[in-house]
C-alpha cells in the first residue's frame, strides 16, 4: 500500500497540482476583471493540459512499474503488489483531475463551500463504505479501488451540488 500510494501520489497528484498552479494564478485575475468567458477557457485548458501531462507518468505506471521497483532493489513480491495497486489507483485519476479543475475554478470565484461539502461527504461517508465493501471482496487491491471510486464519488457529489445549488 505505502509504496504504491507514494508513487501514485508523487507522479500523478504532483503533476496535477503543479500544472493547475499556473491556472490558479490566472483564473482569479480573469474573474476579478469580469472576463468570465476567459475563466471558463482557462479551466478547460487546465483540464486538457493536465490530461496531456499526466500521460507521461501514467503510461510507465501501467506498464513497467514492477520492473522499475525491481531495478530499485525492492522485494519482488512487494514490487508486484505495488504495481497492481497502482494500476487500480490510476482508475481514479480522471475523477481526481476533474475535481481539481473544478476546485481551481471555484476558488477563483471565492466559492469553497461546495468543495468542502463534496470532500466531507466523500471522505466521511462514502470512503469508509467503499473500504468495507472492497477490501473483503478484492483484498489488498480493494483499498486502491476504494480510493479510486471515492475520487469519482467526490467529483459526482460536487457536480450534483453545483447542479442543485449553482454558485453563480
């Protein structure tokens, strides 16, 4: 779990946050000057650029990560388990990206409460349920499946909240 989580977060999450940091500086400026169409374009560009930048780490993570761990001196069994865990973890990356782009979009408009509600719902209600369901059913890999599905649940709850209660 630890090795897979570390590698997944270092490669995917750090690329995503780094890429969207550029948008985080431009989006509030577009919103503050009243260029709302530019705010939307920046969000779409951020989503596309992050998606493209994430291809570089995701392809090796899906294909050769077990070999990389072996070359770094990790135990063969640990390498195999970590690479399996990472492959399932990657299922949640698109939802994580969507949530992060919407987060940047809403932060630029000073709207943080929808993010808080979606995160709390996913972390305190959905994730524990997924862990109880997936770990007994899928074993060790069930924890990464629970994380991936929680990412989708968090993005879904945020989108539903925004549909029911639009911020602007």
